[in-house]
C-alpha cells in the first residue's frame, strides 16, 4: 500500500499557486512551478520537508523564477520541458512526451500539452488521481495562446478531459472568478455554470481558493471544453482575451 501524496498550495504574486508535493513514505518533496522561492522554501521548512525536485510545466518566469534559489537552498534537481530548456533557469532533466517523473513510489507521466507555450507539459499521476497542468486547463478556463494555435490548445484540453472524472486538477492560477463570468456570458442557459459561478463568488468573497478542480467539474462547466469544435474554441478563446 502506498500512501497518498500530500499536496500543499503556496500562493505567490497576485494569483499564482505553487504546489508542494510530498510523499510521506519516502519523505521526498517536489515543487511544481516555483515562480517564487521564498514562499515555497518557507512552506516546506514549516513542515520539516526538503525540496528535492523542481518540476516546471513551462518557461514563463512566474513558474520558473525561483528555480535557482530553490536549488541553492536545497540542492533540488530541476526538470522541465525539453524544447524550452534554453529558457528555463538551471534545467538539468529535460522532459518530453512519454517520459516520467518520480517521487518515491509515485510515478508521473509527462504529457505534451502545447497551446499556452509550445513546449508546455503536464504531469499526470494516475495512481494518485492528480494532474499538474500549469497554465493549460484552468478552473472554468484555459491559458492564453501565447505561442500555440487554437487547434493545439483544443487538443491539449480535450486530451486532459480523457482523464478519469475524479482526477484532481492542480493549475497554476486563481483565475476562476474571471473565468466564471465569461463562462456565464457564453453559456447563459447552462445551470451547472450558473451554480458554480455563485459558489466561486462566495468562495472568493471569503478568501477561499477554488483550485484544485476536477475533470468532472470542468467537463460540466468549462466553456472551452464545452466548445463543440475547434472553430468555436478559437472564437471563445479570442473573445475571452478581450472580455471585461
Ligand atoms: Zn504561463
Ligand atoms: Fe502563469
């Protein structure tokens, strides 16, 4: 029997979530997307954990800016997408589709999920029922298309949607309220969206996080997964970019 992963949310900047991942059996700890080192080192220290691995989903500085400081504090190895190696500070282990990361006995599959950036990866821990998706799939939303095409992002999102419905989705930003407003605007007749919008408003008014989400929740309320085809996805993504 292997123990469940312990996952700790570490807020940073305005709306980023950095994730500490701890395996109680081996005592190993990883951090996903440490844009800031101080906050994750403090959170690990408070629990008596030492960060042994950094896992980057993509090169953006709000996800990688703390890499070198985490490494110098704890000696962590730094893993991230191979095709973004040159832009990721300290990258030592280059990951591509089909590779694996390990934390004790827990294995994470590396999926290529291009769209937000071209090299963006997700880490899928099937046994734990957990996926770290960076800026690809958000609660009720998805990442902006800075590098990829609408077709790439549409495929990436729909691939993530094939995970079991109960899979917990750990994304890198608290954008849910803004996403919910847009979702309600483009899917005005969708009751599940209206209900979740109200729940998200309440949660944020009380200062509660709305992440992680699940594949089941996203399948029902994410307007980008509800898009009927690539063209509708592309229209919605463009509309969200300029939505109030
Ligand atoms: Zn990003
Ligand atoms: Fe980001």
